[in-house]
C-alpha cells in the first residue's frame, strides 16, 4: 500500500521525494496530520529546517561541546535505548557511571577517591543543585542537634548564572550574591566574610565565571573561612561550581589549588558536556567524602544483588552521554586532555592579542590564566560608530556567533564581547574569525548603524 495517495491515486513512491505531496504543501506544525508520510522525505524536510540553525562549529558563545568524533556517534546510537536510572536492568551502564565518579574524584584530589560518592546528572546545573541541597541538609541537621532554628538558610555566591538563583528559589534558601563592582568583577574573600552568619549553609565560588571566563580564588576564600572559624567558631563549607574549570585546571593549570586539596571544599560540580568533551546532557557532582552527602538525600536500589545509591533530581534519561564520558576519559587520558585544552587556551590567547592590535578595544580577559577564550570592551572615549551588539549582529552574516552583553548588577554600564574556544576549533578558524571581525568593523565604519537602536533588545550571552 502507498504511504500517501494523491488525488490522482498514483503512488508517491513513483516520484522524486521533493515532488511528493508532503514536499509541495505546508507540513503540519501545530497538530498531527491524518496520514503518515514517507520517512525518508520527513527526514529530508526536517534536515532542511535545521539548516536554519547556526553552524555549531562557529558558535563561540556557548560553553558546550559542539565537536564529537565518530566513535561517540556510534556509542550514542548503541545507547539510545538504555535508561541509566534502571541500575538493575542496565548494570554495566551503572558500573561505568560509577567508574567515572571515582576517576573524577581522583582527578579532583579527593582523599577518599576510591570510596567517595557522586553521580552523573543532566548537566552542571542539576549537579549544582544537588551540591546545594547537601549543604542545606547538613546545615539543618547540625542546627537541629544544637536546638537552634533552621528556617532561614542562606548561601553566598559571586555573580552567578541562573541555576543558583533557581536553587535558592526552588529550595527556599536566601541567596547572598556578591555583586560586581568597577575594579572587582569576581567574588573575593573580603566580600564573603562580610556576608556570612550562623545561617550560612555554604559559600559557592565559581571556577570559570560565565561573564568573564576567570576563576574565583577558591583557596583565598577557604583560607579566610579557616580564620573566621578560629575567631567565631563557625564552620562554613564550600561547594565549588567548576562547570567549566573542573575539566581545564587539572590538566593545564595544576598548580592552582581549588579542589579537594582544600579540606573545606565538600563538593564540586562540573559539566561533562563542556570541557569534558562529551555530548550534551551530562554533568557530574562529586563529594569529598561519602559522609559529606547526607543519608536522607540517598535512595537505595538493588544492583547486581547489592546496594546502589541514587540521588539525582531527574529520573529517566539515556545512558549514552555517560558512556561517551567514559570513552573520552579512556580515549584521551591526562596527556590527551592536556594537549587539547592547551591548544584551546593558545587559540584564546591568540584571539585576545589580535583583537588588542585593532586599537579600539580594551582586553578584559587575555585568555592566559583561566578558561580558553577572550573578552574585550570598546575603549572608553572611543566611538567607532557602532556598538558591540552591532558588531555581533554583523558577524552573524559570516556565520559567527559571538556573545555581547552588559555585565550584571552595579556594572550594567560595562558592555563586553566574549569568545569561548572549545575542542574542534583550530588556529585556521581563529585567523578566519579575526579577518571577518576586521571586515565587519570596516563595514560598520563605512555604513553606520541608524541611531536609536535599543541595546536592551540585543541577545545576551549564552550559557
């Protein structure tokens, strides 16, 4: 039987795909059609629509991995039907997740890496919320034992991305976000100490700030909290949001002390699908020691006749991203990750140096000390006849997606442009981007943008 019959009752299969009914009429967009269509034609129509998306390789706004090798495609295909939450049905997927947890615990210098606890998540945002929940539960447990009220918890962060605001709202925690100031764009120890009290469940430094790509100084904050405990008797733990830096610093900045080498750091979250090189949909949260995750947050399932703890917020999800993460850890090893991340860092430094040569920008981040990338602003007093938003928009004509945005509270007058460099980006691409940047600047100088454009309507940075 034909899949779809035209009015002339001839089989669509006799004709070229693009002359068939579904290709010569509007496809259903908001309700289901009555009849089925040829799967090959539907595939082509959807692929055609997806051409309108940006080219992921030229997306220098996102932190997320956009280049994966053919082996990962094969593994993802083989794992489409594996539900990672079903530990007893897919025990080897559960075992591989467990291996990743202990590999990362070792990478981040857990003193009990072979026996500590952690899990995969859909991304670092879910992982961050699990870390925050553990802080809240541990603080509440301690307050209950002391017979003190536990209804007003607070958490201290620097200028963070939205997931921490969601955590605070969803789980009824006051967020004490340290705002940026001119001359200080990161959380520092002094500002942390100003805000802590007996209701503080923890401090969250960001190891790779989304706005500027820089690392907040975890060690300095930890040292300040050590001194505060000696003076005031309050033991305030740290959770490190290492969404990006957790897969960068261990390989190319090993001398930076930010992880479980600091006893005050109780948990760390990171994104496997960012600089962990894995496909979208995998994050990780690891606790320093098993005791740092409250037992009340753990559910137990039978696993190979034994006991398997589970404590993620999400339930059913595919196991492929976990398998891909393990593949990357095996495939690259420490030296492979080091070479990849160093190459990315070098490209970011190159871009910052070339942008500086243009003479109209001040470099905000030069790419040398934290995440691979660069950030800049228009020089004060310079009016090139366009805004950074205009420049980002013009760069899209060549396929480049480059983030331009104003900074958050107290620094909204600072508009910056930022590029991120990830695996799959070459020096040749960096040179092409710089040449296109020069051409776009020249075009905008010769063709000034009409006055009255609203910068508030411009697109912001991308997570």
